[in-house]
C-alpha cells in the first residue's frame, strides 16, 4: 500500500492567507497536509516559544508519521522603523520569524524519512518602515539557504521564496492600485500563483533546486 507524503504548513489559519492557498494545491498533488497556527488550524502552536517547534513536529509525527514537506508561512509583523522599534518587539520578531523557523527546520531534519524531503520558507523584502519584520526575514533567508547545503546529505532541498506583495486582506484600495501599476502583467499575484510554485519545489521534480532565494512575483522585483 502506498501512502501519500505528509506536508506541514505553518501560518495557515486565515482563509485568505498565502498558506491557505497552498494547502488545497498540495492536496490536489497527492500530499496529506497538516496545518499549524496559533489557533484555527489542525495543530495549534505558539511559535514564539523556544519549545514550540519541537512540540509541533512531535505532535504531527505522533499522529500522522514522518513529514516530507515543510512550508514555513508563519510570521509576526508589527510595523515600526529604526527610531520606534523596541527591544521587545525586535526580539519577538526574531523569535517567531527566524529562531523558531531554524528550530522547526532542525526538528524536521531529524525525523525526515529515508527518501528525503523539501523545505520552502516564505520571505519578504519589506524592511524600510518595517524594520524588525524585514530584518528577521533576512535572517530567515540565510538560515534556509544554509539548510540547502547542510541538510543536502539527508536528501533535503531547502529554498526561500519571495512572492512579492500579495493581497491577503492588508491592503487599502490606494495601496492596491499603486502596486498593481508596478506589475507588467497588469495584475497582482494571488495565493494560487504562489501555491503552484511551492508545490513544484516540494515535489521530487523540483528538489534539484536548493539553497536558493527565489522570486515568484510576476516580475515585480525586476523593476529595481
């Protein structure tokens, strides 16, 4: 009997989130998918705590078996700049976005099945005026790129994916119009656009791509 591979997708509680768009696509591709978030997910988990990642991985594997795919889509984001970012806010951003992503990757690697697996982490270029978020995402980038090298011998591919601005409910009409004008295809990306890319990177066919920071943003970043 052949069992479908298991994927864990973090940050999947909100119905209009990128993660929520990824989940059905992975299921269409034959994955069994478990979601996590603070609440309203298959496995509630607080990823601001140092023991949260191992607790989450253990809970999933105890219930479902080994995990082959890990999608890191959780994030803490409270906008502030250099002059008004507090130490407490910076530390929380780093804890959720970087430290616990590192610990999740390590716990995932320790249990990965013999056939290997793949990691995709969602990142962002938004730093100016959103300093703690952007800085912590920058740390995440380096962690995941390093994982592509360090975990390669275990058969694990690891990539960071920058989707550009995706309207998941945070944009005003003015912001939406301004950003749409920067897309050469005349539209902004939607979660489904990102889901297809993530599904490929997790698939066996996509795992030769590893240790990369990839932009899947409809050429939005190519304007710079």
